[in-house]
C-alpha cells in the first residue's frame, strides 16, 4: 500500500542499504521547489559559488586540472560522479563548465526534476542515474576521476557502506570531495535552529543531529577504505545574506578532499 502511494520509495530496507526511506519521502515534498532560487533550497544554489571553486582549486593544486582548464571543456576521459545529486544543482553547475558529470540519486522524483531542468538543452556531458550507490558501484568500479558528495552523507544510513561504494567508483589516485554539517553543537545550532527554525531557508525536519558525522570520524572511516584526506576547509552559511564562506573554523560545516590510494 505504502509503495503504491509513494512509487519513488523502492525497497531500501535491505540490511546493507544506505538509503533511509524517510529521507526519500522527505525530499519528495520539496521536489517541485528544487530550482526555485529564492525558495527553501536557496542555500544549495548559492553554495555552488563556493563548492565548485573548492573542487576546481583543489584539482588544480594537485595537478589534475591545469588552470586554463578551469572553465573550458575537459578531455573526454575525465569524468565526475555526483553521489546524492538531488535535483541536480551541483551536477548541472559542474557540467556547464564542460566536465563530464553523472548525477546519481536514489530518489526517482528528484532525478526526474534534474532531467526536466535540462530537457531543452544539448548537454551531452551530463547524465543522471536513479540508483543507490551500492548498486551503482558494482557495475561502475574504478570509472571516475572524481567523486563528489555534497550535503548528502548526513542523510545516509550505513555511512561506511556509502563511503566504500563511493570510493569503489573512483579510479586509483582519484579525488573524493565531501561537504557536510559537522557533528558539533555549532553544526546543530546552525543547521537545525537557524536554517530550519529561524530563517526557514531549509525545509523543517531536513536534518537529524544523530545522522551528522564529525570531521575526525569521517577522516578515520575514509582511511579504513584506503582513502587519504589531504585537505579540509571550514564552511559557513549566512542565511540572512544567503551567502556561503570558506572558513578556517570547521565547527559549523566542512569540505574535505581525499585521494584514493593507488
Ligand atoms: C540536501 S540534498 C543534496 C542534493 C545535492 N547534493 C546538492 O547539494 O544540491 C540530499 C540528497 O541526498 C540524497 N540521499 C539521501 N540518502 C542517500 C543515499 N543513501 N545515497 C545517495 N543519496 C542519498 C537525497 O535523495 C537528496 O537528493
């Protein structure tokens, strides 16, 4: 009955699934607002101003991209996987810079929103897949130069499995980028009290403190999967100005760059 009413909810209740069906149901309710830049997801839109340069600058820093490739089309064999892409705000932003990007999300309604947003455009470098990362990883092992997962791990159950499958998709030596809210009282205060309850710039009930992950715990989980963290930065979102900042303070939110050991 439940699945008939909510067709976007598949059977994600198997023991190793990283998907919490409540999350699928929660994001269904905001699917229609995904591309409203002044709506309740406005923070994800302005986040591109900070997270895309973060990814590009780090790839330039480690010599994977040359500075002049920052904006022009990258070579055909350079590909990015965006895990938990939602309606495609980051995925599309990256593809518009010329990169080959695949956006992956288990929520079929969000994948439909992402596809619909580019339906009249010719963007052959942009693809979307509706799947869990654990299913996708099996057939896409060591395929991507870069795996990105932004504002997603805080919605995932079985975080080790999620990281393991994401890393499985990376080529040896490839880069993993993660952004998330820190599991600190400042992380909870900003994301739940300020964003959700005071400024209402995030739908109420989006975040659960227990599902947040601390920076050191994430670094440790990654090292167990043979992924070495080489850089971290703090992130701060000012909901009043709808503006993101890279900061030294990592207690609110953070961005991480790790490399899969060869
Ligand atoms: C806050 S949205 C972020 C969307 C996108 N990454 C962005 O920043 O614009 C969180 C996304 O995580 C996805 N998600 C939840 N659990 C997931 C899982 N286990 N694996 C992959 N994605 C998941 C949701 O469907 C949703 O699209």
